[in-house]
C-alpha cells in the first residue's frame, strides 16, 4: 500500500511541476495580442489556459490529500 501511494505521489509531483512550468507568464497578455493575427489568438490562449489551470488545481488537491494522509 505504501508503494502505491508513493508512486502516485511522485507522479503527481512530476505532473504538477511540469504543468506549472508550461504556463505562459502574465506579462505576455496585451503585447502578445498586438503582434499576431486573430486566428493565433483565438486558438491558443483561452482554452489551453483554462485546461492547464484545471489540471494544476486537480494535481495540487491530490498533492495535499496525499501529504496529509
């Protein structure tokens, strides 16, 4: 049982660090939108950001549940 929890914990840490490092910075915002065409903005920012935020929230909840287990 301990090995399973440790494996899930290590996988969760790797996913959490990976998704946090893949996020775009907040400073890209308006300057990024003026330098590209509209199709790039439409396809890139909102959906990916929303999905990554949900994955990070899920991984952080799993992390804290396993830490306090």
